[in-house]
């Protein structure tokens, strides 16, 4: 089992969701987050004062998958999120030692579904 974490542009969430759905991966958790990477933010002027904005709005998508779904999930995220421009995001894949479905008590791959 793996935990796939993707940090993407907010406007690409629906494209990523659709691509994941088409890949047979329909369960996910999404959160609004802020952060900075290679973009290092931008500068804007507000009422004549320059202000550096270095924490940008992003969406973090977390998906717990069984091993056979890791590659399709990653490819779907890339397909949905890629614009070819800086700031498209990152994907992290972590080992998931245990998963427990609260309602039934199922454990492991069966709990992921």
C-alpha cells in the first residue's frame, strides 16, 4: 500500500479528479494549502506599497492506493495537472504501513477498497 500525495495548482483539481476517475481511482482527500517552491512567489503593489507574496495557494491531494494502482494514479495526476509551466506541482509516494476502515474494522488493502 502507498500514500500518493500531490501538490497541484488549484485550477487543475477538477482535471486531476477527472483523470483519476478515468484511471479507476475514485477515492481521494483534497485540502487547500499554501507554500512555495521553485516559483518563490511574486511581487505586487497594494496602495502604492510593494509586497512580496511568497506563499502561493495550492491544493494537496492525498490518495491511499494498493500497489497496483500507484502507477495509474501517478500518470493520471500528471495528465490532469501538467501545464508545462513552473509551478505545476510535485508528487510524493510514501509507504503506507497500515490502513483501517473505521466502519467495518477491515485492515490493509481491503480497507483501501
